[in-house]
C-alpha cells in the first residue's frame, strides 16, 4: 500500500525491494541499494529515499549512501523518522528515562552510551539552565570507566530539522561541567574500547 501511494505521489519513483533475492548476501544487496540511490544523484538529480521506520536504525544503506555522497562532495542529509523504539514506548507504556547516577548504572565502554536530558540530572524542581555541580556529579560517575580526556558529544536536536541545524559540541569529558550545555541536551559517550567477539555465537549463527 505504501509503495503504491508513493508511486502516485511521484511516478518516477522506484522500489529497492527487488534487489533482495534468495541466496544473495544482505551486504551485497545493501551495496546495490547504495549504487541505485547515488547513480541519479551523481547526474545532478535531486533524490529522496524513504525507508521503513527510521532511515538510520538497522538501515546500513542509509548511512552509507549519505557518507559516500558527502565524500564525493555531494549534498546529502538524513532526516529523522519514527523507529520501532518510538512505537514501543507508546504502545507498551515504557518510559526509558532512568537516573543513571542514582541507580549506579554501569557503563559498557565497548558500546555507545546515550544519556538523555543531562541538563536536568538530579533536578527536583524547575531549572532554566543546568547546574555545574550536578554535571560534575555525572562526570565523576562516568570517570569510573572513562578517562577525563575521553571525547564526548553534547547533542540537542533541532526542533525544525529541515531549516535549522542541531547543536553538536565535542569536548573532553572533564570539560562538561564548565561548558554551555543546553538544558534538554543529550550526552553521547562513544566507545572507549573495541567489543570482544563471542566465537561460540558466531559459530552457532554460521557467520564468517
């Protein structure tokens, strides 16, 4: 139904679903999808690609197409969509917000850590700006696993994603309390080490 609706909106559209085939490796299909997306872009056409759900969640071709286009000097941008996680929160009534510091949550330094709304950590009332003392408490907790100079990212999504840029600040962890952190910003802590492969699971799943 969605495919037919899109085709009515734009008769020049095409589905990428026909690139899947029994026995074909998924990564080969993804590579073909990237080529199909970028081919008209390279000839000067404006191209819009619509994936199911969020275009960057379990959608490797979305990230790769944007990366390659930018590497070739072409304009490319990914716009957010509704993912399965967003539907899960609404359908199951689960609020993913927990207090990372108070509950002594452990950080997996081989994974990306995402902490929402760090500007109100420990806030019991209403604040106009983040408290440096509370941010210092967060940093102290994180330094149990990360070096003080480990680069973190302070991020705030743009309320107008088509016409305004998001806020993205990259800084060392120790500098967080003294930085201009937006009240409702998200903290992204990149991995500090590579994950270990579980060989038994790789063998069980017959992965190379």
